[in-house]
């Protein structure tokens, strides 16, 4: 997977506080070279909050308050901005950057995924430190967090979860745990870090290898996972992680689910504009 940490063209986050005449820009739906419809920022008012934020005429709008906007209808984009009230955060890309990612066939938002993951990791570290401090304040003996083990037995609908990774980074995460499914009953949670598959450590394994290991398990797989805050606590304190059970052990759980699949966004074909 490619890294975008050093790419010159990157999305920008603009923070706007509404003025007496609004935010001071026009949102227009325009057809892109790909044939899809994009939301573009046009006709910036001089001295407006839009201009002050660093917005430039022709920027394409990618997200509103962190919510992906690509593929949504123009009216929905307008509603999302207006629902923000007196302040809004817009993620945009300039025409040159947009053209760069279009040539690659990728969304510009992919360049921000690694940054978001580092924010998640730092939040996990803070939570671990806060929990450790709270434990000491309660006078409890500090004990190292332990990974959670689950043995999953697949039925006709699968295992009940998906796995996820960030481009050009090590680490695999549990996602989309089906409520009431085998993974949920085994104790797996969204954004758990996957530590072992069938007793084999996969912390540094490429995403594709982890998927292959799970698929090669057939109807039954043993997983070792930890929450992110516990995981980073162990890493920072050099605490080894292992189930201690070759190939896994524990109670079998049965349920539904699936392994990862790709998704594609689709745009509408309207060409509209709204003042904001």
C-alpha cells in the first residue's frame, strides 16, 4: 500500500465561523472529468469567513465536519453545512491536488487516514494513562492489561466481523462486529487491535497476510485482541502480549459475519448551486 505522508497535494481543513452575511461562499455541483458530480466552492466574498479560512475559488469540498461528502447529492451537502449552525469545518482539495488523486483513481481523503490513525493511537495512550492514574488513586494494585482470547466457529454466514488496516502502516484492526454474532459473543469489539491469529503473532504482518491466515483457518479461527488503549499501554511499558495457548484455546463461539470487502461511492448527476 502506498504512503501519502510526503505528497505535496493534500486536503486542507478549513474552520469557519459564520459572519453577519453567512460564511461567504457559493457551493456548486459541477461535473468532474471522471463524469461524476463534485461539490465546488465558488464566488468567495471579499473579507468573508470563507476567505479568512484560506478557502480558494475552485476548491472541491470533500467532507463536512469530518463526514465524507463524496458521492452525496448536492442538497444533502447543503443541508450538512447549514445543520452545522454558526461554525463548520470543511475538508477541501485544490484543483491541482484533485487532479493528482484523480489520475491515481483515489479519493484525496486517503491521504488523511494515517494522520487519523495516529490521533486514535494518541487518544488510546491518554486513556491508558488516565486509567492507570485512576487505579492508583483508588489504591488498587496496578495490574497489566491482558489480551482477550476468542475461538470462533463459522456458520453459513461467516465469523461476524471484518478486518481493517491503514495504508503503509503495520497493524490490523477489528471492524464491523455484528451485534449478537459470533465475534461479539467472543468479546471482539470495533477497533480492537488484532494481536494473534491461531497463536501466531500478526502485529507486524501485512494486511493481506492477516486476511489469508484467517481465511486459511477454514471454519474455525482463534484470535487474540486488545483494545487500543490497553495495547499501547503494553507497548509503552514493554509488556509482552501472548495468549500462552498454542493455536488458541477457550470456548468456541458460533455466529454470522464476513471478511473485508471494498466499497465504491457514486455521485448524483445534478448541477446545482447554493449560497452559504
